[in-house]
């Protein structure tokens, strides 16, 4: 009696083992590709966050031996302008009530 398809010593078991290994290797390759895609997406989002905050997030994905990037804050004046617009709108609402 056989204790599992992958453990059989017969010819059919050997062929099944090879087929299973091929499937596992293909699955590993597809998962590695998906992981690389997701890491690239995370890296892009982290850089966008760094441009907004001026600091690189702690979960920024780095390659082996890679240094954290230096990012300058870009939207400082825009954020202050946005706050001024919101304050003006709130004042306008309070006076109309």
C-alpha cells in the first residue's frame, strides 16, 4: 500500500512527483512576480507619502544594501493655502447663520 502519491517509488509516482514539482516551481515563479509587483507599488506609495510628509515611512521596502532615499517635502505652501481656504469658508458659514 502506498502512503501518498508523492512518496510512491513506482514509475507513476515518479512522474507525478515531477509534475507536482513543475507545478510548484511555476506557482513559486508567479508568486515571486506578484510580490515584486506589490513591492514596486508599495515603494511608489511610500515615496508619495514621503513627498507629502517630508519623511520616508518606516515600512519603505529596501533592496539589500540600499540606503533610504532622501526626499524633500513638496507641498508645504499648498497645505497652508488649503487651511486658509477652509478657514475662510468656515467663517463664511458662521456669518450666514
